[in-house]
């Protein structure tokens, strides 16, 4: 039998040592967040976990453990038959559950008895989560940050995508958060990750960057939709050199109509989102915007949104929080097209030390 243990802090730099990372928690727990590259082999599935938890409280812990053991044995057998019958003896898995206890321990014991070299994560996912939270500030402090600023619709995300395509190091927070970072930024049909998952994704992205090269990032606020940025990353952004991306208003409106085309196709959804702004801008103004949108006259509404809502708030926030914003170098693509953003990206990459 070969059953080893590994602490979460030791694991952070050793993922490549394992052929598989097995999450023994339920499907719902796995969906909230999991270790990079993990596969889900529930020792108890969602319903079984609920049943055992209820029995533990209402009957007795002993009765719950007996019933849970029977369920776990069946599930572990099914995992083995489904995944491991043709697996060679030198396969090296890492297993974990919530706190490295009974669920992953039961699975690991059976795998080790078969003859596999199994490693059990001490403290389970809970310990891994704590290690990630501690590790993020260390990675943030190692990197050279460059902040792409610019008012709404100036093309910050498009520029970052163009820079990434040209080989620059880019942290796309909106892509990680599944949100475009504004009151209208929720993307239809695309749920945001949990806070734990978002932190994990940021940590994974940070670990891929070369500290010798700059990392470009958008001038986000402390939250992107419903998820918050790590405080260390916010502070690093606030202290970093800035580039100010500028587009004429007509180009900004055209870009937004392209990027938010789902609002153009679904005007009632657009009107519903606009309703949220009544608290800040007044019912009369928002009612007028909704009437224009329903009549198909959307571009003037977008322009008005920029002038009355987005631009004043953005500029005030940038001047208050980003220390180098006032001295930021102005960068101007010829228009909002992907070709223009690629040309600007190539120029910036060539000039960035």
C-alpha cells in the first residue's frame, strides 16, 4: 500500500507531479470551485450527502456513518470500474475533499490498497483555498503592471485581446469574471463564477506570467459584477503606470452597439437594465431613454449614457484612485476596428520596456 500526504502550501508548486487530481466532494461543491485540472469523483453525490447530513442530525452519527459507508463503497467501486480498469500501476493521483477527511480518505485507501501511489491533500480544499489567498499577494508583488485606462467604449478589452494575440502578457479580468464591469455589464446566459472560483482563476493566471515582462490589465474597479478583486491586485493597479486609450464619441458608440448587440436584438431586456439607473438619474430621463430604445433610436441613448452616466463616474474614480492617471500617456487607435486595435497593440508591444 502506498498512501502519502501533502500540505496545501507544498502542493502549489507541484501540480505537474500528479497524473490526476481527484475531487471526492459532491457535484455541487465541485461546481463552486476546485483545484486546477481536477476531475470530480463524488464519494457521496449531492442527494446522498443531503440524506446523510439529515440522518446525522435526526437519527445518530453512527447510523449516518453506516449508511454513508455503504453509499461511498458503491460510488468508489463505480469510479474504479469506469476510470481505472485499464490504468497502469504507475498512475499517480492526488485526492482531496472538503478538509481531507473521510470522503477522500476512503477513496485514497481503496486506491492505495489496489497498489496505486496515492497522495492525499492535507486539509483538503479548505486548506488549498487558504493557501491560494495567501499566495495571490506574493505573485501580484512580483509582476510589472501596466494599466490600460479609458472611458466606456474606448476599446480597452479589444486592445487587451489584440495585445494577447500579439504575445503580450494580459490579465483579462472581465473574461475571468464573465462580466463587462458595469450596471449593464451582465452577459445574457453566462453566469459569473463564485468568489472562490474567481480568486482561483486569478491565481492560476498570475502563476503563468513571467516577472521579467510587463502584464497589461484594464482599469477595473474593486468589483467586476458580483465578484471582488483581491485587495493586493487593486492596490498594485492603483500604483501602476497608466496608458489612456482614447476614441472619438462616434467610434465609442459604434463599438458599444457591436459589443452589446444582444441589447439591440432584445430591446425589452435593455429597457429593464436601464430601469436600474432611475435611482441615480431620475425617472423622467430613463423613461425617455426607454421610449427611444423601443422606437429603434438606440445610438442617441448610448451617447447620452456615456455623457451623463459613465464618463463622469469613470473620470472621477480614475482621478481619485489611480495615482498615475493624470500623467498617463494618450494612445489613440485610428478607429474601433480589430485591425486598428492590432496595429496599436503592435506599436505598444514594440515600445514597452
